[in-house]
């Protein structure tokens, strides 16, 4: 699959911009702050319905406007698909597929698949667990779009259950609320079990690709791995962080716990959650928050025998971040071989952050992809392995003479 044309209206800094694209490598060159990342962000948003830079939609709208439009023409084999996404202030976003009647925005998920590398990816290793959970959930929604609804259902139930627990903490909890909480426990257990089951399966698919990608990018002196740690396994602190450094917490023991959960059905996981809610109810009522569930889980990233967070060098941290993105690309390629399509690779200002060795290794890995979109402030940042079309980005648009 490749993106043939991108059009933005009132998105970020652009009142209107059109960008023609083609298969292979395209490098967008322009000064920092000129709007290169805005173009890449729009493509990524079309694929995942979220931005890699901000957590809300408001900053995506050009200042003073009430909606933004992202339009794209995709080519998959001999099939062309036109997607349009309307991002609205204060109301639900809407989409169109091949100029049909408006549909829910999430109905566009899975049509445009991308893997986006960006400096913000450092948060995948150095940031809090929410960054790693988001990485998994976005990849899940790209591979199996109905899991966007799975996550949305879980978030809705979690919000309702937390509101009830907060009422209890404020002293407004009655016997009637107890029965209501029992009902919400059942709803949250079912939604949480579906989400946990999907995440566990995804991590199992990612692990060999993560190991392979890290070896490709480095001298292979340390193996890389990822272990999913569920709140059904460990007691976590308020931020959902596990206690690293305790003997037996990492490595085989953690992997064994995840594998045990992975063997359970969604129904069996639901029962586990119901039991966990029952056992933690007193503590939850005292603290006014839900202490068990996928929202408190962690994806442990391991280098050698130690967690990457806090132990990896700056170079190792970058290699782990890049390896996670490459692993997601390889997982999508696995799907492509069974009827899907290769995702568009987007490298947004990544090469300026890397040393020469990592630049060249990453470039050699991605150069053969069907479509690679790269942004850079200067041509010198781009490795020779990514020779291709150059496009100059200027304030408010594209220099047409450079296309």
C-alpha cells in the first residue's frame, strides 16, 4: 500500500496544502518549525485516530477554526481508496470512505496503515507505562480494528466504576451502591478480559520481531525482549509501575506469568478479574480508584538481564525505541503476507537524533519498503541508502518546483 495524495484543510499550520506522493522513498526537507511534521502527523492521525505529539484534538485545528479536514488517496494493488477525516471542535469526528455518506471516525481504522518513527518515541522506554499501553492499543486497532471499540468500552466502564468508588470515598456509599458496584465489576471484568487477551496475543507476536530488530540495529551484544505484566500478576503502585530490581520479578518468572495468562480464554480471564475485584474491594473503596485492570498493566522492556528503563544508555534507549517500531512493522508485514498490505513507513526527524552507525543501519532496513516518507531539516541528515525523491517544504505549503 502507498499514499498517492494528501490534502489538508485547516490542519495545524496549513490553511490548505496538497502533496502528491509516490511509491519508494520521499524526503521532505525544510527548516525546523516549517510544518514538515504536521504533514506526517496528519497521515499518522488518519491511520490511528491519535497524534504522536498531543493527547487531544484541539491543537490539530488551525487557530481560530472549528474543524480540520484530512483527505488521502491510497493505492493497494489495483484498488484505489479515498479517505476523508473531519476533525471537529466540541463534537464527534466523522469520516468518509470513497466519498460515501459520513461514518464514525473509527470506521476508517485499518484502511490506512502506517508505522511512524519520531523523537517522541523515547517515551516508549523512558516514559510511564501509559505510553507503552498506548503503543500496544494503537497497534491492535491497526491490525484488528474492532479492538478500538474494545478499548473504548473498557475506558467507559472504568470511568463509571471509578466515579462510584470516588462516591464511596467521599462518604456517600450505601448498600445500594454496593449492588451497583457488583454490576460494574462484571462489566469491567468482561471488557478488561477482552482487552488483556488481545494485548497478550499481540505481545507474543511482537517478541521475536523485537529481538530480531534490535539485533539488526546493534552489535547484538544484548538480547532485547518484552514481557507483559498484568495487574492480575503483581500488586502495582499508583502509577502502574512494577518494582524492578527485585529478584525473580523479571526474565523467566515474568514471562512465565504472562504465558500462564495467555493460555486462558476470555471467559476465564473474566473470572480472574471478578475474583481480583472482590479481593481488592476494601482497598479500592478506601482509595477511590480501580486498582486492578488493563489500565494498570505494564510492558516491561528488557535488555540483557535488566529493564531498559533506567539501565539502558542513550544509544541503547534509541535502539530499543526503533526496534519496537520495526517490530510493529514486521508484525504488519506478517499480516500482509496473508492478504493485508505493507504499511507506509514514516520517519519524522529521526535521523538527526541518531549517530552515523544507527542512521545507516536503520536506513538499510527500511529502504526496501513499499513507501517511506522521511522528514529532515537538511539533506546531510539523510543516509545515502535512502536516496529518492526530494520535496521542499516552505511556510504554508510545498515548493511545487521541487516535486
